[in-house]
C-alpha cells in the first residue's frame, strides 16, 4: 500500500465540470478576513458526527483545537493530522500570518464539509451556497480550501 | 473541495483551493488552484514543520493577486517513502486466554493513552467505540474473519466506522511509540502488515467480500488498494 497506489485507484474518478468559472476579486490581503473550509469532515467532539454521504457542514470554532476527523474514506493518511492539526487545518499558521499583518484577520469560525462525495448536486445547490452565505455573514472575504 | 470553490466564488467569496490529486484539481478547475504533490491526507505537507507549511500558504495566498482564474503547481514534492519502517514494538502476549489481536490491542493501551494526552484524540477511537470497548469490537471482526456473517458477529455499528476506530486506535498508539513524526502511510502499513489486529481486519474484509456482501459494506473496511 502506497500513496501512489491509492492515487492511481482514484485517478479516474470523473470530476465535475463548470461551464463558467466565477471569479471574485478579494480586498487587499492585509485587510481581508480569512477562513478555512476543509473537506476533511472535521467537527468538534460535541457536534454531530458526519453520516455517510453527509452533504451538510459543521462549524469549527477557531478558539478551540479539539477537532476530530469524521471522514468516512480510509484512503488517506491520518497520522499527519493526528500529530499536527495544521497539516490539514492550518489555523495556527493563519494566526501567525495575522499577527504579522500579512492577512487582516482570521475568521472566528470556519467550516468543514465531507469530501469523497459521489453526488455533488446537494453541495452545488444547497449546502454549498448555504455555507457561502454563512461565511459572508461572518464577514469572511477569503476562503482557503483544504482537502484530505 | 474544488466544487465548493466554484460555489463560493459565485457567492462573492475569493477562494484558494489546495489539491493533492493533480487530475482532480486540474479537472475541476477551481478559480484559484494550487496543486501540491503531497501524500493524500497531508495538504499542508509536513506535520510539525511550520516553516514548510508557511511556504505552502504563502504560495497559495499569492494566487489571490491573479486577475483571473489560475492554476499552479507548488514547487516542492513530498513522496511516500515506502522504505520507512515504523519501529513500534508490538506488545508481547499477556493474556493467553484472549485472542492474540485482542491481547495486542490491550497491550497498546498505555501507548494510546500517552499519545492522546500528548496530541489529543483526533483520529483515535471514539466515533463508535471508545478505547474500553475496542477489544470487543475486535472480537466481532475475529468472528467475521472466521466465517460468521457480519450481521451476526456483534459489530457494534456500521462496520467501516468501527474499523476506523480500530485503525485510529492503533495509529494513535503508533505515533505515541514513535520517536519522530512518521511519514504518510507509515503507520497504516505498520497496522496492516505488522499487527495481529491489522491481519484480522484484512481477513474479515476478505471474508465479507467472498461471502458476497454488498461492496460498500466490506470495501471501506481498509484502504481500497488492500
């Protein structure tokens, strides 16, 4: 079992296509509020676990560090995240960038979805737009998207 | 992940998407995509290496300066070093009356607890079964491996989720025993190749497959290439 083998196993999975590519110009980075949105199915222990094919999202509090991996796929390394959460969810790195003034502010709360979805219609039409609205309401300008 | 980038941009958020699987991020073509040739599960590259993680972030955030859709490749690669071996001692038999896998799991409990105390419980047991319940879950998979239909074996939840708790318990114990941050997949290979419980999980999966159980029920018990 190697990373190369696992990647080869999933290499032929069809990717969604978008007829047009939306593009939003951000404010200057040093003024921007930055959030992380991950598809690692992270959640706090006291939040609901992700169900199979769960297309919803969970809110991650930036003041906490008790993020738990809730992803259903066994096809990625998990020890990197176990040792250092920043390997997947670089919240400490963003805090450091904000302290240096590179970015304006780290969002107070972030989002997590479940990757490895075979039917993306609910995310495209429902939970994705809902997450975007929620982030906008929090004053987020820039989103860093991290997979596993 | 990249689908969300399209959705978020359409809603007025600027995004930067990291991707570890080139064909996936290139195919979905997010507005700003950075392909990082890193092992799956480590999108920022190296655990415990803030300097490296900052290089990834600096490059990712630099894409925000582009005035249109952009796809770039991070200049450094991390490959899965298949020769790296985790020198974790598998505990000696303690209870001759217990199945060797169950005895082994009990023997790793102190290492698991130390790792949880040090790192937190991010991947370990607890989704379905906690550390105290884990030996019972392993016993259920032993029964499956020996031919008992999985629905009659007493698996305390959806098999794939219980299997994740078992793997997570072992890999958490492994990082507690290791004297360094192991490379990607090293703990996983140790679990399936070196431990009695890893062998039980592979055998249970094979038994379920051979019994004609539904693909989704047995396939996700272990990484797919097993």
